[in-house]
């Protein structure tokens, strides 16, 4: 009696090359990683199928792989393994060149040995072995022999050098071909149960490791000073993209994500904050306190002080070329923006892009924005007599401006760089535009005049005058130039500082106007207490002694400003810091 052994079900094994058989259908690029989607199509058999996808990147994060498909079937399991290291590449030409190199090395060794033998023989000749009549023929024979092997050695060394150069070229060629796949050693095994035979489409989605693919925001801000005051600036919102995943992204749709995926994030907790009395340590050697820590007198608390080194970043920027004709500027394609809710925005670049795995930065334009701005000029001649230009720009777009390096162009000329911070829609940011060389400021030497007042209590008074001259060398007027200066503030009740010119006033505390009131000085010049950043803090006005003039300077004209204040102290005291 025989028993039939049941046959095991056969498994259809499908082998696919990720770089040849699976095209990239989409890439979502985050700031420091990327999500890649590859599409595979194959013919599945009814029953069990095992899909083996090779040449996936080494930087693939195995725990992020997921598979989605279309068709009648079920995905059972997905596993990722790393393939063996590729064997050293070789070729028939490489083998032949190595044989030639060995033959030439042996020939060079034989030639050197012959030269050594001739030298040894010639050094052993004496008058006992060679008479005078045979000396000349012996020397001629020695010269001919040495010349023969010298020439032969030169030819051999030239041939050896040529062979070694060819050998190096062939090794480099094979190494490049081998390295092209050395970063693509991961293999995906996908178990798939199909109900019927037929075509199946699977999407293999995976993340690559941190720093293998990155993007950063970059900006070009272009400002025109032809129209002063309120104006619009052109902001070119760009993305700098680079990747070293080992696989080439060729003609892929690219979406730039602004969300930041995070891992191993734990919810914060708060622990009890305990206080205890400080107790004197037991008597013993007194240790010198560390310079790196501060100790509280009453609480057992130590606060470490860390040093921070500022790093300077240098970036080389190339100036754009601008045409002087009246033709319209070339337009830039715009990215589609979509919302991710509270997680951020996503920018879908138009068309398809190609990014090789070489680590080189490639720049793409996300959007060209026209944003309203206000151009202002200011100077602090007490510190620096140069005039600075700034633009107060309103982000009137739907795009959030992300942190990034910014190149600034004024009237087509590269002027400065700045670091952009996060600017949400409808927020305002300041953009430095460099220096205005056409405005010249002279900060004259300070003048002082001393006097005394009082009958019973004598007081020493010093009237100090500071003159400022502004010269506009432009061919057009400057409608608004802010000149900022200051008077000293008293840190002692016996010292009185009184501003004489300009005669500024402070707003009342119950005033609804949060701006510092201006005082007209002369035609085109007004002054007020300086409110840094227009904070609207009325109580702080004048506390630091800072004030500003707002000047309208005609073309090719000069204006003069006068700052005058008086310092009064008791006659028997000396004031420090007045110089």
C-alpha cells in the first residue's frame, strides 16, 4: 500500500530591478529627508507570489516601508534585507594590463642586474689583468655595454609608465561602474497572494535617512529706488535641493514639504520644584569656586554657564545681469501651494525635475512675489556717518516665508545678504538694503559753554551744542531721512539734563495716540522722541535720551540740524561721562 505525499504549493518568484523596472512616481522632500514612491507592474500567478525588488538605496529606512497595490490579491508580508557587498570588478583588458606590468617589472629587474654585473666586473680590472695595449679596447667594450643596458632601461621604464597609466584608467572606470551600485544594496521581499493571474501594480513607498536628501529656502529680493516711499519689491522664493541617496531622481514630480517629521518624541512632564535652606559645609580646606558655575546663597541651586561661539557664514553670491531694454522680464513658473492643516504647507513644483545623487545644490523657483514695502533711510552719525537703507516689507501672500539665506539687489546691483526668519502671511519684516553713498553727513565737533546760576546755592551749568550737516548729492530729492541721536541721561539726583533744541514734548499717559508727537523744526524737518521699533510704549519715550529728526532733503541741497542740551550740577561736584 502506498501513500501519496501531498505536493507543496509552488511560489511564483518575480525578480525586479528597482532602477530599471520601477519608475519613481513621486518624491515628497522634507527639510532633511525624503519620501519616495516607486511603481512596479508585473504579471502575477494565481496563488502565492514572492516579489523580490533589488537595488534599493542603502539609506532606505526599513521600518518606513509600506506597499500599496491595485488588483485582486492580498499583501502578506514585507521584509527588507541588505545584499552582499559587490565583488571587485575586473575585465579582460585589466587582466592583460596587469600581465604586461609584471613582465615589464621583471625586464627592468633583469636590466638593472646586468648593469650591476658590468659595474662589478669593471671595478675588478687592474693592471695585472689588462696590459696597456688592451686597455682602450676594454674601455670601449665597457662603454658599449653600459650604453646598451642604459637605453634598454629607459625604454622599459617608458613602457612601464604607459602600461601603469592604462591600468589606472581601467581600474577607475571599473570602480565607477562598481560604485554606481555600491549604494543600492537593499532588497525588498514582498509576499503577495493573488486570486487570479494577471497584471498587478504595486506602489513601494519608503523614506530615506536623515541628511540623505535636504532642501532649504533661499530668496532674492529686488528693490527699485526710482520711486521713493511706498513701493513694491520682487521676492523670488526659491528652494535649494540636494540628495545623496544613491539613486538618480530623473524626471520626477517633486513636492516640497514644510512639516518636520520627528521620531521618539515624548510628551513633556513637570516635576516638583523643591527649596531647602542652605547649610554651611563642615570645616575643612576651602575650595576655590569654579568659574563655570554660579552658586545661590540661600538655595541649593547650581547654574552652569556655557560659552557660545558665533560662527561666521560666508556665501558667495553671483550678481544677476539686467538688460536695459523695455521688453518684459522672463516669467518664472509658480509652485502649487496646498495646506497640510496645522502641520504646514506643501509646494508642488511645476513640471518634472531631475536631481542626480551627487550632493550638488540645485535651485528651483517656488514663486515670484510682489510684496508692498516702504523704503526708509536712517543714520546714527554719533556712531556712523553713513546712511543705511531699509525696506519694511509686508508678506501679503499666502506663502509662509521660511528661514533661509537672502540676496538683496537694489536697482539691479547686489548690495547685501541677510538671514530670513519665519514670516507668516500678513506679517512685516525689515530688509537691509545697504548704504546710500549719495547722502553725506558731517557730525561736527561738539561745542560747550559753561556758566553759573543761583544765589545761595551755586550751580554749574554747561550748555552743549551738536551740529549735523546733511548733503544730498542726488539728482532727485530724498523725501524721508531719519537722523537718530541722543542726549545723556542722569543717574544721580543732583544732575539735571534739560533738552533745549529741538523742544520736544511727551504725550500724556491717557492719550489714545501711541506714536511719539512730532515737533516742526523748520521747513521739511520735524523731530520727536525716538521709539525703537514703533513699540507704542509711551512711558518709555525719552527715558534713554534718544530722539530723531525726519528730514526731507531737496536734490543737491544741504540742511543743518542742531541738538542742544544743558547739564546742571552743584558747583562743588564733578560730572563723569560728559565728554
